[in-house]
C-alpha cells in the first residue's frame, strides 16, 4: 500500500505515513528501510543524526532499488550543533553519512534553550534550503514561543513541526497553531512509543495505549488491529505519522490504513483516551529539555 501525500507550505509533497527508525540498530535499520520501501510501499523515512543510523538509512534506501527522488528522507540537527557554521557543517556530515546530495526535510531536533542561537541556526537552515541541500526545513518539539521566535527572526516559515502526539496526548492547541501558520504537524511516538522514552526511562504508556479496551473494541468492529485504529486516527486529522517498527509484518500492517474510515462515534471514543493535563506525555516537555 502507498500513503497519500500532503503538500507542505513550499509546494514539496510529503507522504502522510513514514517509517520511524529511532532505537533501530544500524543492522536493523538497513534491513527494515529496504523492506519498507521495496516490499511494503513506504516512501518516507524519518531519521536523525542522533539515532546513529544515518549510514544504514542511506544504504537501505539504495538497497531498495527505488530511485532516491521517489523516497522522502528526513534527518535532524541535534542542539549541541546549533550555531550558523556548526549547523551547515552538521548537515554536510549527515549528507556524507547518508550518501545523498540532499535531504527532503531537515529539522531542528529540539528547540534548545538559547533563543538567539536557535534563530541564528534557523537562518543557516534557510541557507541550506536555498542551496538545495534540503528540499524543506522545519522543526521538532517546538512550543508556541519557540515558533514565535523563528517566525519573527527568520524569513522561511517552518514546513513541519514534529511533536509527540497520540491519543493520550492529542496536542489540539499546538496543532491548531501549526495549522494557522501553514505548518504541517508530524506525530512522533504516534503509537505511544516504545519500551523506553527519549530519556531512557521506562515508558508504560505505549503498551497501555496499544492494549486499551476502547481501541480494541473499535478495532474488532473494523476487523483491524488497535495500532491500525490509532494510525487511522492520525490520518483522519491530517497529521503526518511516522510509526517505528523493526518487525516486518508490523511495518506492513502500519501502512495498511488507507482503505477504511473511522466514524464520528469512533473518533469521539478515541478523544476520551486523552490523559488530562498533558499527563499522557511519554517524553520530557520541550521547555524542560536541555542538551
Ligand atoms: N523528533 C523527536 O524528538 C522524536 C522523538 C521520538 C521519536 N521520533 C521519531 O518518531 C518515530 C516513532 O516514535 P517512537 O519510535 O518513539 O514510537 P512509536 O512509533 O509510537 O512506537 C514504536 C513501538 O511500537 C511498536 N510497534 C510498532 N508497530 C506495531 C504494531 N503494528 N503492533 C504492535 N507494536 C508495534 C514497536 O516495536 P518493534 O519495533 O519492536 O516492532 C516499538 O516498540 C521514531 O522512530 C523517530 O523516527 C522523533
């Protein structure tokens, strides 16, 4: 199955469902990226320098046999490499590891706590965009005040804001703010995440969400898995989702969500899975993260 595309604010098109590869070893990454593209129909892979598997990502794309220009590849800049010159050098190093001339999307991975440096870094990404090293540039984990800094200090509106988002943390306000600026929201940990969080803590939420009885009942009625119900929920809200799996049948299952529709009642029941006060968050709040 192939995912439909969404048009970003600079006209570049992004497949609405991609493969996440955080916590995948290089060996797993090359294998699963090849499988996802060549066998399961994926055309979008979400990588990052910090995941330590950029070489394997590039190798997996090449091994798929699908032309580079048909696959949408993201990588990200880690905050310790913020700064104008540092950012441009980090992108060149990522491109070297990937073995590509360009990435489709380059993201600021976390906002960092230094506002001036973040804006300086964003201006470097604007240069990389103009130089054709990235077809689109965007951000991750940006709260409203982080976005405001970039909108004021930069001349390119981020194409994407990639944030933690799943039924337990639906992020309604941030999604509405993104949309008001023409920024596409991407969901990380769209399934509630893996066994550990980005900070290495145990994450009880992911399994709990995937085993939730409300989702199980909706899944039963549609003849689907609870994970497919969660992914369909993302798709019907116009969000781009990047579920991670290194397991082939799960990777195939996760993109098989474009031939059924959740009803208004289904959506209402899933809305009830929100954990109040943002307590469904698995990772650290961006305002509390520093690197
Ligand atoms: N920008 C950021 O700061 C940021 C932060 C975190 C993540 N991300 C990106 O978002 C991607 C996804 O987030 P995530 O990896 O945290 O979590 P996720 O995609 O919500 O969940 C991944 C977990 O779900 C399991 N899984 C996947 N498909 C399944 C299925 N069909 N049935 C049952 N279990 C299934 C995976 O297991 P197996 O792999 O063992 O199959 C893995 O343990 C990451 O890989 C990364 O690319 C970005």
